[in-house]
C-alpha cells in the first residue's frame, strides 16, 4: 500500500516526499508535465520539476482543510479549497492570473488545466485564461451561452 511513481525520472518525479509516502489516506493524486501533487490526510505535497515554482504551493492552500479540486498543467497547478481558487508555478502565459470574476465565484463546477491554460466553469459561466496561441481561450459564444456543462476537457493546445 502507498503511493508509487515509475517511468521517466528526468525531473525527479520518483522523489515522493517522505511525509506523503507515510500517509495512509490519498484523497487526490495529479500529474503535471514534469511534477506531481498528492493530497493526503497530512496535507498537500508536490514533487518533481521545480524550475518554474511547481512546489511553491501558496500558504492558503497548504493550510486548507478541504480540497475540492486540484489540477496540474505542464508547469503550473491550480487548487480549489474552502478558501477559494489558487494557482502557482509557471505564469509565462498568464495561466496563474486567475480572472477576478472567477476568484469571486462561490461554486466551482469544473476546473481543468491544459498545457499552459486553464478552463473553469462556475455559477457565473465558463472562463478560460493563459496561453491562447491556438485559440484555446477563445470560448465560442454558443458555448458561453450554455447554462449546463457536464464535461469539459483540455488538451495541450485545445
């Protein structure tokens, strides 16, 4: 029992923090491009690449008691807790610049990370931010008008 990692270890993806390894309850496990995140009964932990601040989990997130969603992109991560929505890691394309309207939301239905962008569905609608080199943040008007979203997925550039 426990948590294990295998495969390509170029960016220290195998170096699971000791406290995470010793945990008994694994609530959320996510993999980014070169980093990993786990939420256990002991807290939230990150390992792997840290060249872009992937391990710089905000204090508001570290001290949270309830993790609703945690997602990873290539070099960034996002978490929704009882305190709100937070992002850390690479902000090269603005993927950590959470729009004010999203920050003010109370209900996060869906949050997904693409390569360097984020899509969120809240009670206020659907939002996208970050890299838009291929139109991945240009949400079509007919999609914006929709009131119900069952599934939202992100790829590298879509």
